[in-house]
């Protein structure tokens, strides 16, 4: 298991009151190790996160590129 620490997040708005988010995270594992990484995750209308075994459906390529571009513009997602 892992506890996820969210460092940065972008979203491109709501879809039926749900928001698809792109996050920069640190995954803290039970064995004391940690790894940096990124994830897509849905945020419910109440603001809580929808954990779905580490997967979030990305509706289309445009959404993928829009979210990664927003993160790049915010300065935390660079290649």
C-alpha cells in the first residue's frame, strides 16, 4: 500500500460536476520507501478523490494534452 502526497494539481474544469485532475505526487510505501510520479485521477463533486485501483479514464487525447500543457504552463511538468 501507499500513501500519496499531492505536490501539484491541474484540472481543466468539470464534467457533470466531476473534475479530471493531473497531479504530481510522491508515493510513500509501507516499507518506508518513496517514489516521485504523476497520475490522473477524478475528483468527485464533494472534492474527494475517486481512487480506482490507480486508474482514471481519460476521455480523449485532447484532454490528456490539455492537462499536461496546463501543468507545463504552471511550471511543474517539463520534459
